[in-house]
């Protein structure tokens, strides 16, 4: 594909990432070039992003009903699972599973809450109350 023909169709991740593609430049040499994406990929990403947003909302409702701690909400929001969160915090996976229980989460020491808040890039207060204001 010629460099000038690389698709530049926008997607939901357009502001965050670009694809690197190989193309042929005007001199016939293979070069790498950035692409915003192409329509098929953009459609797939849009559908996936809608699913993620729905999961985040479902998790938020679960937390508001007292079925899980705010930790689960932030894990969904930041696209993390227990294994990833354990790697970032240094906490054992079994401890994180325990912290997902509201009755345990709300008794955690400030030091533990600060560690979670730091990983999720929020304050401890936001962590406890799920007062997220996204740009």
C-alpha cells in the first residue's frame, strides 16, 4: 500500500493511540507510518468500548447496592483485573479479593487506601465515594 493511501478513519481511541503501518513511500522504499485507523477497526472498537462502558455502569450499580466495594468499580474503570492490580500494588491477590467486599473495604487502613488511590490516580475520598469526573 502506498503511504498516501494509509487509512486515517477516526475511532474512540483516536486521542490515545495510533497504529504503525508499513507502506511504500514515493521512492518505492518500505517505511513505517502512523494511521488513525480504518473504518472496520473503528466500528469494532466502538462496539467494544460500548460494552466496556456498560460493564462499568453495571459495576457501579453493584457497588451502590452494597454488593461490592468501590475497588471493583475502579478496577473496571481502569480495565484491570485482580492479577494486574496485585502487580501494581504489591498486595496478594487473595487480599485484593477480600478488599472487594464492602464490609472489609470500608475498614481498611488509610495506608492501604492510599496505595489503591495512587494506582487508580484518584484521591482516597474519590476512591471511597466513586466521584469520578472524566474529561
